[in-house]
C-alpha cells in the first residue's frame, strides 16, 4: 500500500471532519419560537424566543433573527462550529489568553465600550463570554456572545444589533445566547486526553524467517486483542521505518517508537496507527542518548504520557501528547541509590532499563539476566527497598520488558517479555507462568489507564483580575484624569488614576465582589460593583458629563411592583445625585419616572408621577431647593428592557434625571 503524503493526509482528515459537521441534522427538528432546540449530532441545545425565526444554513451552523424578514432583521444571533487547527487541538484553550486577545481587538474598535469580558473553565469545556458596543457607519452596534471549546472544536454564538434596538431585542437575544448548553456526547472528541485506550496489546518481534532462515527484524509489530496472547497475533509486517527496541501505546491507540541505532543524536519519535496501517514522524524529538547507548524501552503512564529510557537507565524522557512537550525526567539512574545496586550494576552485568508503569506511578524495571523486578517511585525517584526475584522463569537471560494491563474483570495483570516467551507474573506469589512463545523487544498497551470522562467543576477560586477603562459616556474617549477608589478583599487603599489610555487593573479573589468608584469634575460619579470570575476579565466604567440635555440613569433607583416604595438598593444612587446637586448649586434637573407595562396605562402614568415625587421628597429633605427639581411621569411609554418577564420588567420600574440647566 502506497503511503499518503502528509499534506494530502491533513487535507483528507479535515475533509472528513467537515463531512461529519455538515451531515444531516439527525433528530434536529427546528421547533417554533419559545421552545428548546436540540442537535443531538453536534451535542447542544438552546431555546430561541417567540417572535424570532430560524435561518437555515449548512449544518450545524444556523442563525436566528427577530422579525419576519431575514434581509430586514433588526437583530441576528449566529451559531457556528469549527474544528480547531491540529496544532491547537490538545492545547488548553484558556492558556492561549483569549480574554487578553479579545480585549486588544475590542479596544481597537472605534468608540468601543467593553460591557463584559470574562472566561470560565467548566472542566468538560471552556468558554469566553463577551459584550461590547462600538460605532460603525450606521450608528452604534451591540455585540454579545460566547465562544466555547470542547473536544477540539470551537462553538460560537453571537448576537448583533444596533443599540437603538436594545429595548426591542436585547433581552431576547441575551436570553437566546445564555440558553446554549451542551447536551450529550455530541461530536467525537479530537483531543488526545479524551481518547479511550482499547484493550489491544502490541509487541515488537525481534526475529523473522526469510527463506527458512531466522534473521533480525525489530520492525514488525504483533497485535493481540486483550490478554489472549495464546492466540495467533495480527501481524503488521515491517511497518517501522527503522529497527527498534522501544514501543509505547498512546491513549489515541497509536503506537510510538524510536530507532535503536546508537547515534548519540536527537531522534524523532515515529507514530504508527494500527487501524489504518499508516505512520509518520511526529514533531517530538528525544535528546541524544549518550555514547554507546540506545533507546531500549518505552511505556505509557496514567495520563497517557509516553516514556523512553536509554539502555544504561541514566536517561528517562517523557513525551506529553496532550501538551505537545518533551521533558527529561532524570539523567542519573535512581537505582544507583539502592542498597542492592552492586548486585546488578557491576561490569558486564545485564541491563535493567526495560520497564513498565502502573496506575500509581510506580516504575517496574526488569533485570535482563534473571527477570527479577526492581521498582522506582516516579514522583520521588526513590528506588524500592528490595529486588523482587520471580519463580518459574528460565535461567538464561534475555528479559526485555514489563507491561501492566487490566483484564476484562478489572484486574491488574503483569506481563514479562523473556527469553523466547512472554510470561504472566503473579506479584503476590512472585510466580511467573508462560503465556506464549516468541521473542519480543518491547510490549505496549494502556488498558490499565482508561481515564474517566472529564467532569464539570465548580467555580474556581484563586487570583482574578479586572481590566477596565474609564470612558466618557458620550464620546467613549478615555478619561485618564479620573480618580478611582477600589474596595473589596485585598483591594488597594487610597485613590488612583488610570493610565494615559484610561485603563486600570484590579487584582483580587475570584468569586468576590469588588467596587470601583470613579469621579471626575464635570461628570456624574459612577459606582460599579463587579463579582470577579476566575482568571482575567474586562469591564469598562463610563462617566456621564454634567451638561444641559444629558439624561442619566439611576440604575439602582428601583421600586416595588405597583408601588411608589423605593427598594433598599436605591440609597447609594440617590446619595450620589444628592452630592452632585449640593456640589453644583446652579444645577437644575428634571426627574423622569417610568413603570413596566403591567396594568392600566393611565394608572401607570400616575404611579410614575408618584415615584418621581418620592425621589424629589428625598432630595428636598436633604437640603435641595424644591424649585431646582421638576418632574414628569411617563408610565410604560419608554421601556429600558423587555416586559416579557419579571427579571427585565424590574429594570423598567425606574427613575432617571435630565439636566435642564447650570453646571
């Protein structure tokens, strides 16, 4: 069979992934608005609101839009799925700093305001959530969305609309984006750490027959299903491009090997896929093995990392497919510290560098002269207290590997490659039993290390950072002269000023609430509270200029439903307005009262007038002249948010103020 060039193989792989992604939307019947939509093939579900439509695209991509016409839709939410490039599949998505990259991109947009930017690691998936506004040729636009990573794929859900549509579409769009959730396994994971090791065992055949004559091989691999080594193996004839003593099996069920030539040069690791019978060199390079040495053995650990050891046992190297890294574990044989080392380390003694690993991180070396086992704790690099001689083995030397596997009943089994045979070892009785004849330089398997599926984790705790800017609310230009006061666990004391770009950075504890108070002469002070998520996050603070015609929201001045009774959370905003009026005695304002749309519209106008009167009474009782304050009740005529549910109706029961004169 002719080999496939690497470039063509990559293109074929991406084509197969594309076919998988654009296959029929199995069981994905698109429901009417207000219902839950589930795509079992892709593995997600979401709910889109009443009054929104579906715009079908090539599966699994799709879009949702408000109104009745796609071409004239006032708001759109787009959903897409893409396989990550091969070089990013196994890298932790959040380690690449997506929040920092997005911050740089967003703050470069014209007149941008970052409303929300944060990341979250849920264990089974990672995500970044973002919201921002910016200026384009048609006015200001709002974008909010989520980017999620699972199984080597990137999922993105994004709302876009003009900010003029906020009252009509923002709440519904926000709800749609928030409703996205993974459901079921979905697309098969492409990540190395998510693969499940099967029960197949492999061995490098040391010999082969040619025209009836035995000769060296070390390139042919034998394959067995499970621990049925008495059966005839499936033969992968001369599939390695070099002779080898070292073979390890990855969690991806591929085999990894390196040449046995004593080159004393860095050597590339070769990957062979038994399922496709194709192989290629990886980008992993082992260091020079040292004069007169060869790479003699390889093994796999419980994380799926691959280990290679030299014939003098002085060099052990770990290859981590999940992180694409190569690390030297030790450069001096730990067994030299063992009391029994003189019995195995004398001149012309056999090697003890052929090894296997168990699920606890214990390394088992085999002494090639008599098959005795020696152990090293991999974490501490401490040797075991004694040699473990075995009964039932032939006296002649030639013991070449140790492999620990798990059988169908979940029991651990230890295999030993010996002179012309493979043995199974009962460690409790220290007894060996022959399983089959044959000479093998190394054995490979990983069924002992079948990992449990990734589980969701709770909210992480630890260091978190809040990166933000202080901006003019009307021009969105930075205000480096502003004074900032931080409060919260570990927050710096005293006031600070932002950088020339208006930026500030607050380091704190994730899960804790932090407050930034921003003040600048000629602006209404802002008081922003933000609960820090784990890791980096972004959130701008805006200051409204105090000038005639400006309407300012008192976000926390809200009322009980159907009543002119202030909620306790209103006091800080009322006090900031009071401080502004006291500091600027020439300033006059108009209070504007709003309600939700529940009940009789005329009664709502009366209720909004009563709420204006309550706020005015509070200010007057604290020394503001009543003639400086006028009022107007608007009822439910100017909603700030959707009236479809109580959580957003509450935002409409509010009071704003408009500056009518003075400064």
